[in-house]
C-alpha cells in the first residue's frame, strides 16, 4: 500500500485532494475497524483517486459525547474540527463511519461546518455507477449468501438503504434480507453511545438478538457498513459459536477482495 498523504502535506505542495477521507476514531484505533480503513484506502489508491486524510489533525467528531448528553464536550470537539476543516477549505468528505457521517452532515452545519459528506457505501456506489469498479463474474462471491445489516445512522436516520445493496449487487452473490431490514431494521446495540457503557438489566443482549435474526436466513456472510455494527455482529456470531461458518465483513472489504486487493475468504 502506498503512503497516504495528509491534507497538510498536500496543501504545502500546493495540491488539493478530490476528497478528504475522514477515518474516525474506530477506523484509527480499533484493530478490526483498521482493516476496513486499509481496505477502503486500497480501493482509492487502486483507482488513483486523489484523496488525503487529516492524520494527527483529525479529532473525534464528538458524537459519543453528544449522544451521552455532554453537549459541552461535543461542541468543544466539533469547533476544533470545524476550525481545521474550514482553514483547509474542505469541500467533500467521505467516511466509513455512519456516526461520523451523520454528525458531520447534519449537525456540524449549525456550528459553521458546511461540507458535502458522503458515506463510503454511497461513494462506492458512485464509483460502480461510473464504471470505475468492476468485478468479473462476481469473483469468489458467486453462490454466496449475503445478508446486509442496516446501520441506524445510515438507514432510519438518513434514509440510505439502496446504496449498500447496489454495492453488494456487483458481487453476484445472493442477497438475502432479514425479516427486520431497511426501515424496519433493528439496532445492533451500539448506537447512541451504548458502545461505551455496560449492559442494562434484561433478558438478552441486543446484538445477540440481532445476530439471531441474521442467522435465520442462513447467510455465509453478514455485510455491514459501520465499524460499531461490525463489532456487535462479530461478537454476536462468536457468542453463537458460528464464527467458522458465518463471516462478518464491511462493504469495503468485500469490494477490495473482489478486486484482488485483499484476501479475506
């Protein structure tokens, strides 16, 4: 993989990227989510997309703090990020995290951060529609059963349902829908900062219930488009002892594998 340029480096050389890739906290520090980051950047580099990252200048969007009720901490984080983004005159941001996508797109504008924000499922669909991403015969996914878990922040919060499914369609796999999908989808259990707190009393963990719903359709692969959903669904599969039979992958990993950039199967 080639060295990824930071926005500071590109600016110093008088260059402007086509997109800023917002990596996010999970994509930077979580071992599993880092694989998603690597897969997506490999796709961008393979297609010669002119992009940059903020690197050490990127801070948390403040989403977990806001969802947990700490508006002050959120605004501190947001104002710092907006100051940096505006200084670089950033126009278009692509992120692999629906939480980052939602807050950058819908809540940063009221604080002075106005950008075109695109989730990687939408961006991959753009590249497919433009004929830049092609996978001959579906690659090694032909005959596989894939079910897609809708992220709350992409689905119900932003009404994005078709983009990820159109991305999966290029794999020539069999897309099988869970009973609770799209507008009737169910949360993985990590939204609203729940990822960072202990379980509340109850009869079952939310991610276990969601995993059971996925297993009902007998998938070979559970596809996700969110690093938090990835963690919750993977943990659910492990709790059911199905980790050898059912794999959980992000859309970027599936496309990168289909293009021969990654080996995940």
